């Protein structure tokens, strides 16, 4: 049941006609984003497994960090960080996964992105048979002014 929203958003992104994504200002990515990261991958008996976690992304000019979100919305532990490069409709992460986390949460490589209002969807389809499919759906958090 909890996978319905990300799947519906993905279908909407695929089916919606819109202006080319290349017109997005790279400055728009900068800031804090919160959402869900789901990873679908083959299990020990080749049955499909899906893991899902609440995460927070923090984008700077060319770097990012992402965190696991604990109860109450607190950033408990960083999953990883690295550099990112924006393309016309893609974002490529060079990720340094922090020690102690499962490989399915290693957000590295090229992702296609879609943007509807302030919802950013990142999709990474496996390029080989036994790789992980990633779907990350994020909402931009409002800036807090001091």
C-alpha cells in the first residue's frame, strides 16, 4: 500500500507532456529536500525485495548529502555524500556511501529526473539484470530565514 504514491507519481511523470526539463534553473536544486527512497533488488532466492526509507537530501552548488530520517523528522545518520552533475533531464551522482549501510541505498550513477511543482522524482533503471532499481521522490523544504 505504501508504494502506491511513488508508483502513481512515476506514471504521472511518464504520461505528462511538459516543457523540456533542460529549462530548469540549476539553482532550483540547491536546498533541502525530504522524501522517500525505495530500492527494488533481487533477494537471495531471486525473489524481488523492496526497501524503503525516509530520507533528506541537501544539495549545494555541486555537492550533495543524504540522510536517514528518524522518528520525529530528525536527521539521524548520513547515508552518503558526493558530487552531482545536471544534464538535460538527468542527474549523475558520484556517491561516497558511508560505512555500515546496505548497498541498495547507494545512490550513485545516472538518474532521470522529473519535476512537478516542488516534487522531484529521481529514477534509476538497472542497466544489468541483477542491479537495483531506485525511485526517490522528494519535496523541497521551505527555506528557514534567521
